[in-house]
């Protein structure tokens, strides 16, 4: 197989991916900004390593990637790391993948589609739990009801968070939410809508969250309106609204550093038992103007365990793009590999839901008019 560089390889998700790759006979290059951590990891795994920061000069980042066929970026928050890597990839002709779920990253990379096509580079963000299962489910439902133009997605997982995921969530604190409506990304308050969703054990409270599906679900489909929900206790709506108003305070230096230390102390990712036994569930519903609906529910392994499998499979297919037919330009997991991609992995199952009244309708927690999200291009 051609060369793969895993950036952020010593973080929680990066470690899982690098170790799994070695166990399968791969020899990826491990990389990150901390020379000592990446060297120690490389010596343990018997791999080549490279240390460079994305704050380094562009020339240095380009030099680190110029002999690499593909990069799998595991270093979050990706709103900070994706663009420096992508810019270097466009210069070196290196394909780019990551495991982000941040909507702004998808939107920014989507806007580089034409540059990637010209450079012959595949841009494939979101090859982890978010957004592989939800993207594949949205595409599956759109295929079942081709006239549908709107989709609601719901996600449930009791898995512990890694420090990187928690830090990403912290960085978005106070920025409100995002939905897609009639083809436009709209800024809305946190927990803008709530909904009762049956994830398999009866209706549960869920709130809107700004996951990457607000961009990806619309790519390659007619789904111009997208809302994403996360299963959460009813008190979450009030808590998110309160945190939304505290956003400016959380952005101050002392408070931000205090919160980062708290996150590092509290989060360390799922242990081996959780990885082996925890489950994730993704629910979806599409609807057209005639009121016709299609619904389904997808069950998966632990989100981090699934991320290891989907990220490695996606990397392999991009590296062997001539065999798999992966085109250059911006891609999502479903548009790159098809809506059944997620079902190829052990422990995933899809259930069609026939009852159109299975879930109760949604309502808005607050009614201020949403504003259009400014382009990040």
C-alpha cells in the first residue's frame, strides 16, 4: 500500500488508529507537534516518525508531506488543524482525510472542491463516527425517498469522551447552534429545537446540535434542510442556553485555560471495556413536500471503536483510489463509498421504521429568527 501519514497520532483516537494499523501489517508514518511523544510512539510501534507543528512555516509543513500519498488528520480541534494540512496537501498532491465532526471544517473544505479537483487531490473529512454512520443513513433514506428535501438525524451514545473531543466541544462553547434550511446554513441559539426520538427503547429527549451533517447530508442529495439532534436529558436545553450566554466569558484567557485544565483532568476516552461493549445509535427521517416520510435506525459499535475501522478502511480506499473509484475533490463518506459503507463493519445494523408516527414532533425552545452563517471561504 502507498504511504499514509497519521497526524496527531499520539492523541487518544490517533493512538487507537496507529496501533490498529500496525496490527494489520501497515506501516504508517506517525506525526505530531510533540517530538518526544511521537518519537516514543514510533519506537514502540516500530514506525517512521515526523515532528512538525502546523504553526510552522508552510514550507516546513509542505516538506513533511511532499513524499506522502495521504494524510489522516487526527489532531483536533480540526477548525484549527484542517486548513494548514489541506493547504499543504493541495501543493503536494497529497490526499486528505480526517475524523472531524465540526460543521465549519466541512463547509470550508467543501469550498475548496474546485482547487482539489485541479490538484487531483481527494478531500475526505469526517471518516469517523461522525459523520460516517449519519452520512450513510441520510444517503440511504434519500435513496428510499428520492423526492425528499429535508432530513432530521438523531445520535445517541453513552461513550466516554476523549480529551480531543471534549476540547473541541469546549471550543464551540457559547457559539450557539447551526441548522440547514433551504440550502443555507443558519446560525441559531443553542438547543434551538427539541424532539422526542425513539432510539430503540422508547421516546427520548434530544436537542439540536451543530454537527457536520448540516453540510454533509446535503452533499450529493436533494436534502436542502438538515437538523441534527443529540440524545440528552431535558435539563440540557436550559443548560446549553445558559452556556450560550456565557460564551464571551469562556473565551477570556484565564477562564479558557481553567476550562482546558478541567477537561484534561476529566476526560481520557473510553477504556477497553467501553470500546468493546458500548453502542451508538443513529436515527433518521426524511420527508418531502407531499408529507411522505422514510425512517430508519442504525446501530453501531462504540463510536471510537467504529472510528478506527472506518478511518482505516477509508484511508485504504483513498490510497487505492484507482481500484475503488474514489474521485478527487471534496467528498463525504457516502458520496465516496456509497450509502452501504457503514454496513460493511462488524456490529452495525440497519432497521427500517415503517410507523410514520413513531416519534413525536419537534418544537423550538426559542423563536428568534436564525441568521445566515457567514461563509468561511
